[in-house]
C-alpha cells in the first residue's frame, strides 16, 4: 500500500510491438519543524526500478522562489546533501532558518530513462516548514503582577 505522502508519476509508453511502463517516486515528508536560526535537512528521495540519467533537481519555495539551484538570496544558506549526481538522495541542507523561511517546499525532478530515452518530470507532495523560537519579554505586566523577565516559546503555524 502506498503512503498518502508519496507522489507517484506513472509514465506509460506504448509502441506497435510492445508497451513499457515506468514508475518514478519522489518521497518528501509532509511537515518539518525546526528552531529559528538552526539548520534543517529537507528530505527528498527518488526511487525508480529503471535506470535513469542523473536527474535535474529543483527545490521550489511557495511555488515561485527557487531554493535549488540556489537563487541569490539562498546561495550561502543551501547545500545539496549528497553531491553524487547518480544518488537517489536529493535532500538539501537549509542553514540558519529565519521566520520568513516558513512555508511550503517542493522537490521536483526532470529525468530521462536510459532504456527507452523517455523524458519526464515528477515531484513530491510538498513539505511544510514550521519555524519556532523564543522571545524574551522584559517588564511585562500581566494580571497586575510585574514580571522582570520571562521566556515564552511560540509555535508559528503559517
């Protein structure tokens, strides 16, 4: 049984003499949470029973901003975890996450099957990245009490 968090692209090619089908799957977790200023691994794994040329990888933020290959604002903060182009691990390391980094991330791949030279594109189901952190509030008046210093943890769901 397939998980509801797995996106499958089924490509069927029919010829006069025989038909072939290939299944390419991209696995991506639905939700990740990390602390403000920390690093996070954004998992993306490709699986296929056929031989593929090294896929072209794209990571996209909120449907429009390219995270990989890194756009200028991400160049110092995003690295490919496994630099071997033949690897099925297409995860990235996202460094020093900020509040503005909360949102939806999509792993997309362009592939060519080596057996029949067919091109296709496939993608994951998106990952929601949640950033949480601490604020220090000084001299807060609450219910008539003066608190000198408290630390409150907020969880932001965007």
